[in-house]
C-alpha cells in the first residue's frame, strides 16, 4: 500500500480564487488539495479524509475518469456488463446505483434539495452503507486521492479499476459546456481553457490525473479505455470490458448493448442524461431555456469549433511536454 498522504487544504492564490469565484458566482467556492494541487469545491474538505480512509473490497469495481471523458457512457456499459445486462435495473438513476464517491462536494448550491432527498447523508455514506455488493463506484478523483485501501502492499490495485480517457482538447470543450449547464459557469471558453492549461480548473492537473492511471495500465486489475476507441469500435470495447470483468456475452447480447449505448438512446435516457436532476434543481422550464444538454454531441474533434489556431497550437505544445516519453497519445 502506498504511504498515507498528508491531506492538506489551502486557499487558492488570489488571482485564481477570484476568477473561479466570479465564474461560479460563489465566494471561496474552491480550495486546493494536496497531494497533487487538486482544485475541488470547498465542501470536499468535509469528506476528503473519509474517502481516503474508506475500506475497499476485492469485489468492488471503481470507474474512474477526469470529468467529461465519455465517462457516463462508459460507466453505463460497465454497470450493465457487471449486472448481467439488467436493463430494468438500469432504469434507476445512474447517480444512485453507481454514485460518484465525491458527489457530496459537487451537488451543492442549486442542487442541494435534490441531493438531500435522494442521497440521505454524504456520498461516502451512500457508497459505504447503501450500495449492494459487488459495489460499482465512480470517481473523478486522481489516484492519490482515492482510498488508500485501493492499493495492495505490492502496489497493484486491490479491486477492479476501469479508467476512461479522452483527447483533452475535446474534453475541455465538453467540460466548459457541462459547467455552464449544471453549475451556472459564467465566463468565456478561452478563460476556462486557460485555467485548464494552468492546472487551475476544477479537479486540477489533467496530465497528472491521466498519467496516474496510464502508468498502471499493465496492472491486471486496471483497464484503460479511450473514448475514441468506443466511438470507432464499441463492440470490441464491450467484449474487452466483459473479459476484464469475467463476464461472457454472446454476439446478440453485444449487439443489444450497443443499441442501448447508442448516442441517441443515451441522450434521451433520463437515467443517465441528468435531465431529471436539472429539473428538480432548477425547475421544469430550465432545459427549455437553453440548447445545452448534459449528453451534448459525443463527437471526436469538436474542439475545432471552439479553439483558435493560436490556442490549438499552445494546447498541442502543452500536451506534448507532458506526453513525451509516456507512450500515450490521443486522436
């Protein structure tokens, strides 16, 4: 098991703090967590240690990702494979049947009423006390902030860990629109992208996050999936994931799961598209007032519609610095 980190919380530097407060319209909305210089909502201070101290079971399946990597799509696939294609069970909200362990620090402000009614305690309590076994648990936290117990003495993962990745250029575009829709972000895409490239966006340094799991890709209990792989050949990813979870699927079952996971079905599926939660939080007319949606485009290369040539070049240079020598690349 890795050495226990000294979890510390500190106020952001004035420039970053003031910008995030303005963009999210809330005073002192974010804090910096170490190790990792991770930027998270201030309410994380009430659950961060509880997450680190959580007991992890051998039978757990942890579905991890940076935000907006196609993780909702991948997690729906993983949950259904793990639950023997229980499509009826998948009609319940994904946020409850396979919750984000740090959800308590995210569903605040406008989402507090829905959250308190649905979760009844913290998201850590939900994972520890109410999830049926085997537990399927989601997280956007980097490896160092996951439970200490997720790692064995020899450094390998104790439970199954499935990590979803995506070209960060597309990720940041999707992340900006998500924050605007769900958290009322005020600001330009350029401002948000600049924060992202300075490691000051919520959930913090993206390369540390991705590479923390990429370095473990050869661990027999870790499966590293790319969004682009799912777009190009979903049946192959389904079969690879089923093998990883020790499940057998027929070709007909794979075909039916592909249909369930199609973009159009995911976009209209209220168990995963967040519309039920947004309506409870902001009223039934909220979605009528905006063209934004939680499941938005699901495309490869959408960044070209948002990045100037200069911004794209700076982003590429930044990415190259971090990816050099890692053998990791993105389409």
